[in-house]
């Protein structure tokens, strides 16, 4: 099978670069040279804020601004290789010019504090996806939890306001890390407003690996009904429940999501540079291992294209 483009919905490389790492070449999971080797056409880069490290919302937002400046400054060093994109047209233009597209995201909606106008600020800065929660309660709502009762807690009034405004602006709503209750709140709200797809940028199938970060079959169906996708997460704990995972674990989750929600609901959301390794696909240069495994498993080239980038591009075109 010829090399198929890759679009990855989630990585934490921007955080790793705060210690001076070069985006062009480094020993991490994602670099320009590794993306070029793999044929990555677009990478979503999360600006992750750990709210518990900051004494106020303003301090957390200040941290976001520092990470944003550091990362966009790194992009400006390599304009012949990687360029910021804001929509599908931008990605297409960058592909034509032979450069990788970078799309900015925020992981942890709590950085908004209680100020809805801050969402508009992020949009103007080029942020096109917000992961509503991380691992702790924030002003928007409640995250996934190992405690069943806590999983029923959903979005707060401000979270509902944020989702509605994101749909109006043309930003992708990301439910990875969100509680089950929050997921269903998003589902209901999206159905009642602009009806743009939402995503789980880096989440797997709970039926295959019973971790609360993964999605139930009913969730996968609802996600597909919205036109959205689940980005397959490469973190072993969410794939196998162990410290290590192979390509066979990735394909098991893909096979299950295909069966439950259809081919159009599957994308890639590696979480690269957000975990310490243990996956057979140890960095983005090895994406070919997954493509080869899917081909050997009987997936057509058209189906592999949908999984690797086509479904994600459709969501981008319909949302941004």
C-alpha cells in the first residue's frame, strides 16, 4: 500500500518544547523530520495547562500565553516545513505548498475561568479545538473518574455556554477526558444548536479496554450520529490496560469502533509526547506499521485513508 497521509488530532509536544526542545529534530515522539518521514499532513498541537499548578485563572491563562508564544515562535523558525492552519482550506493550501499543517488546541477548558469572551480571544489566536476538561473538575464541568457516581456529573452552566459558543464560532468541541454525564450533555446541546460534529480527540473503546477515559458503545454511536470521530489513543493504558501495547491492540479498538459506529467514526489521536512510551509504534515516524496492519487485516485503501486522515478532514471541513 502506498504511503497514506496522516492527520493526528492530539499530541503534547508543545508542552515538551517548553524546556527548549526543537520542533525540527528531537528525541521525542514528534518532530518535523519524523512527521515528514511518515507523511503527516496535519498535526493538532495541544497547549496543555495543568490548572492545579496555578493560583488563579489569570496565572493559568498567563501560562497558556507563554506556551502559545513559545510554540508559534518555533513554527516561525521553520516556515518551509510547517505552517499554522485554521481550517480545511488552509490545510489544502499547505499540502499544495509541501508543508505540514499545525492546528492549535487547548487541553483543559478551565483556562477560560468564567470568561466566555476569552474563548473568542483563543479563536482569534488560531485555536480551533478545546478539550473541555482534563483530569479535574473545572469551571466547565466534571472529568472522567474511577468513581461511578462521579461519572454522572456533567457540564456546569458555563460549560453549556462554552459548547454553544464554540459551535457558533466554528471550534471543535472535544469530549476526551470528560465524564459520561458531560458527554451526554454535549450530545444533547449539539443536537439542539448548530449540529456541527464533536470529537473525542484521543479516546478508545471501553468495550475493549474498560478504562473511564474510553467511550462506551452508546457513546461511540452518539458520536457517529453527530458526524464526529474518536481519535485512537496510542497510550498503552487505554489500549491494553497494561504498560505495553502493540499494533494488534490499536487494530482491535479500530475493529470494534468500526463494528459499533461505522468506518466514518474513526480517526487518529495519538497522545504522543503525553506518555512515556510502551507502544510498538514508538513515535510518529512509524505510522506505516499501523497502515500495513490495517491492510493485512482486510481494510481497503479507501478505508485506511478514512481512518488516517479522511474522516478527520471531513470534521474539520464541516466545523471550522
